[in-house]
């Protein structure tokens, strides 16, 4: 649950089209956690665009790019799949598959032009869809008296702590999600705030998603 478990990926599945010298380049992107999922997505898009000139693709699976693959699908060697894969890797994206479909417009682009077109198609597609940081966090549950809730609520908002649930009963039961590295300092802060009158219970672990601005990819 440390930062090594956190990673960037696309916000959702989607597609985006650009036109370069009358050729249409359609980047279709999907979250894929396994090679099987990646291959199924590639087959699906290739079937949808069976009449296209090319259906090139790239994928990266695993938090350390454990399994990667790229295909030029008939384009000159190294001009499509590899640039697509490098575009995904430059944005630090994990568990993503992209299929870039090309409908030839009659004007040849040359090797350099193709590399730029396929790379830009992926980059613009990702920026169109959006990126999230998936953060593995631990749920902490604690109870607060009604007359202390406002100060706790103020602390949570000031520190941008994700509140998963608030139950109002005899007292107020609050559930928050935190990175592993932040748990002890959070507990100490709450104990100090409430003069020691708080107990914590661990709940589930889960990935939560934080939207990322595209110009911050390299900083994550």
C-alpha cells in the first residue's frame, strides 16, 4: 500500500480521432489488467474497423510494464506500434491498451510523418479521455461525539482527506481512506484534536481515483 502500488491510467475507455493529410487516425483506448483483456479489446476494435487500412496497436500490462506488445499491422516497421507504446510510457500510463485505426487518405506521410501521427494520436486520445491516479488506500473508521464533529470536519476538509461514509447514530461514525504512509500522522492528529478520545478500526483496502492534469503526468 506504499506509493509503489499507486499508478496512472486512463479515466475510462474511449476514442478520439485526428485527421492528418486526409488520413483518419482513430485512437481507441481501454483499461486492461491482463494480456487476455488486451487481446480481446484489440480483436473487438479490429472487427469494428475491419474496413480500415490498418489497425495498429500497443499495450502495457503491469505496474512495471511487465508485459508489453506493439504491432504495426502492415505499416512500415517501427512507425506505428512502437511510437504508440512509447507515447503510453512517456505519460507513465499502466494497464492500458490502444488501437490506432488508420483510414488512408491518399497522401503518403513518410516514416517520420507516420511516427508523429501515431504517437500524437495516442497522446491526444489520452488527453481527450483524461487520466487518473489509482491510489491503494486503507479504510480507517472512528467515532466522534456530535459536539466535536465540526472541528473534525474542518480538519478533514483542510487536509483533503477522502471521506467514504458518515453515519449519524448515537454518535457520528466516520470512514476515511488514507495512504499507508499517512495513517500514523492522521491518527496522532485526531488523538490530539480530540484529547485522546478516539479509537480506530481498519476496514477494507481499495483503489481510489484522483484526476490528474495532463501536464503533470511526469511528476506522478
